[in-house]
C-alpha cells in the first residue's frame, strides 16, 4: 500500500471535476445545461467551460431565467437539492419544454450536493418525477485557493441566524466527514459557539453511524482512526464575533471586495479603470469610436495564479503603493537589461524571460489601476469619517460621543448599508443602543431612506445586530459589572482588555501582530484561534492585562482552550475541546503508512462566513507558525462574508504546522 499522502486542496478539485464529467459522460450525445445561477461560479472554479463543451454541452442556460430551449434532445438541470424553490423551477421548465417540443426529450437532474426527499416529493406532485433521470453530484467544498475551501452557500448567513435553519451546519459536517473518511479523524476537535458545537456533534454522530452500519467493512473502520497528517480542527461560529465582519476591511483584497465585490476569485471592473483585456488591444484600433469609448466591464481573476496579486492581497492597503512602485522599478530594470546583452546567449536568455515580463507588466497595469481607484475612495471625506467612527467604537470610546458623527453621515445620504454597518457595530460592541438613541436612529433611517426599511430594521433586531438596551435580547449581553451569565453574548468590553484586541502601534510594512489587517484592531475571531495555536504569544502581549495562568507550552493546539477557559466564557456560545481516538491496532497501522512525517495541518472552520481580512490574518499566523514549526493551515467556511452585502460562504482555512 502506498504511503499516506497529506491533505491538498487539488485533490478536492480533481475529484469534483471527475464526478461532474463522469455524470455528463453518462448522458450520451449533445446536451443543453440548465444551471442554477449561484452554482455557475463555483462550478467554474473546478472545471472550464471548454471542458464541458468537450463533454457534449451545447448551450448554457440559467435556471432562474426560464429560457431553456428545445434545440437538443438531452436537457441537464444542475441545482442545489436543499432548496425547494429550485425543484419547483425545474419541474415548471420540464413541463414547458414538453409542451413546446415536437419531439421527446431526455431530462436529467444533477442535485448538488445531494438528492432530498423534499425535491422528490415536489417533482412527484408536479407529475414529472417519472420523466427524469436523477443523480447526485456530491460537491461540498469548492477549492478557492490552495489554503481555502468554501461550501459557497449563498444564503448561509441568513439561513443560520435569521431563519434558524441549520442546513449549512449539516452540510459543513458532511463536508468535513468526507475529509475524515479519506485522511483520518481530526485528532482534536476544538471550537466556540452554538453552530460550531452543532457541527462537532454531527461529526460524532456521522462517525458512529458509519461504525454501526451493517456494511461497515474493516477498511472503513480502519480509516476512521486519528490522522497522522492533521493536527486538529478549530470550528468558530460567526455569531461569536459579529463585529469584525461589520468593520471596513483594510487589506488590499478586502478593499477590492468592499468596492467591487469578489465572487469565485473574480471581480468585474470597468475597463476605464484597468484597461481593455490584452486580446482586445489590437482589435480596438479597427473598432468604431462609439464602441471603443463605451465603458465595458472586464472580469479580473484574483487568485494566487497572479504572482503580483498573491504578494499584495494580504498587505494593509497603506503600503500597496510602495510595493507596486518597487515592482515597476524592477520590471523597468529587467527590460533595460536587454541593452546590456553583449552575447547571443544573453539575448536568448532575455527573450526566454520576455513572456513572463509581459504577463507581470499586464498584471502591474491592472493592479495600479485598481490601487489608484481605491486610493480615490479612501481619500474621500465620507470614508475618513466612517473609518474614524468605526475605529473609535472598536477602541472602546463612549458610543454616545459618536452619535453626532453618525447623524451627520445619515444627513449626507450615505448608502444605507454603510450606515447600518455603523449602527450594528455600535450595538454589538456596546451591548445594545440606549433606548432614546435607538428610537432616534430608527426615525432617521426611516425618514431618510424610506419606510420600506422597517422590515430591514426588524430583521437586524431579530439577528441581534441592532438592539435597544431595553430589548429582552439585549439584556443577555454581559455588561461591565452587571454580573450576567457569561457565554450568552460576546462581551467586547471585557475581551478587548483580556485578549488585547486594540494594538496602538502597528507597523504595516513589517507587521508583528494580526492587528495590522484593521490598522490597530485584532479580529476577535482570530484572537480566539491564537488562544489555541499561539498561547505563548498571547500570554506575552496580555500578561499585563490579567491573562495570567496561561500554560507556557507555546503554540500548540494540543492543549485546546487550556489557560484561557475563563476568558472564552465571555464570548458567545459554548466552548468545547474533544479528542477523537481509534482502536490501537488501527492507529499503529495508520502511523506506519503515513511515513512518520512531522508536517501537520490545522483546519480552521468558520460556520456562517468569514471576511477576506480575517483570512489574511490567518495567513499571517500560518507564516509565523511555518517559521516556528514547519506547519500549515487551511481555512474552511460556508461563505466569505462582507456583512450587509450579499452574504458569503461557510469556509475552511488550512494552516500547516
């Protein structure tokens, strides 16, 4: 038997591609593909359109557009099986195609990631269940980066926290169970929050179901032993730290997301900002003036395949201009070196490097354009005022002192999401808003933006993001000296001191703390991860703040929450730390097969979404850890999240150790 191979996100990409192409290959001949809109981007991450065409796909249609035609006998529908609305849409389109077509059709449905009883029942009630061939396409995680996996569930945030639908937690558990089946059990499961606890309990139940199953072979039992290549999994519920995703992201990647939005490693930018695509440059000379002057959207790929972007994405935006300037000078120097080529061999070497220079030059042009546009935005008066209020609130300033500034921003008619983010930060960090101020803010919002936003404010209250202190839900928030039970709400006032969430002196050029990502504020969610992975570091920066008693065994997740048990009680939800063990015989066999490698992986899982800035902070930890322990981490989530924008997905982040 071959030695056990460590975890690699490419394995997940390859399996997803093979599973999809295998199903398409089973549909003989040409076919039309009708795909759910929110699935199109994630599918594009694992397989190219040209590959789908090679496997017989003729035309593509979005399910929501209801415009699939009868040009091909085979029609394939691809949608999420968890959503009843999609099953109804598929049934309606099948009936329409049957009415409009003169010839018979073969209908196929690929439910992602699984087929459900609800979808079968809806298709049966519509009278089309017998007319379709149904298959499951078990795509749970989509690998967005070499260290990021995402479920890409568009509505995971509102499902979990507004509608109290735990489906995203179940799907996260299924996805993690798939990793455990292939790579072995997570030796330690650590986490914080109600939904995190639910995921951990589901993992335990799924493991027991496999072991208790009648078809549980000796092989399947032996795979469910602790992994020798994975150190632990850390599960964080988004509800534990609502304030962080409400703050304006200040990394380069975060600000691109703030201004234009990043979906599936891509963003759409006006060509006036980044220039026309390279292939259009020559054709534009022959196009009409009307065509060439019209602004067009250009799709920009934002991932590690762009080496320049990979070096910029996690830096604070304050230093991006300096870094771009250095790259421009180096490129100019490389180009100028051709004049010094004296021999044919030297000239040949330059020509060989020329394509890479041209690619880097094109990338430099794109990112210079983006940086200039971001700079225009960050230099506006309203951005400065917004950031000032946010940072004052995060630093623990008296919230009432910010009332006039917020009122002024509302009077300036700033976009509503920006105002709501400020109000939610105020509420989350301060344990609710004073009753008088709460009523005043509501009046200002409704008068300034319209009474249709009564429902918006109601939903924010239901989410416990914007509450009056007289609200029954706000009374659960631990206030200084109130003596209320810990763990019901996150007490930022206490944790700000105990975990040193505010760092006064931040060196953006050579950062030594995760606080650089928010220019002085360390995300609570990531500080909690550091309480597990970097105990000695957290001890060193908080020793003067009463965080005594922290064990001196530095940096390892092997001790779980030990040393910070009392501190984490002041964050919302239960904290847990569970060991997973296997039979001694099977454990020894796995250790033998793994080859005894010392490089292990930590999985950091966010249930309910994560921001790009938090991912940057985790990558910063991973770099530090790699230097100390030759380690590695992975980030997993239901979706990347920019609060009060369209919610992003549950995510897993991987950290090597």
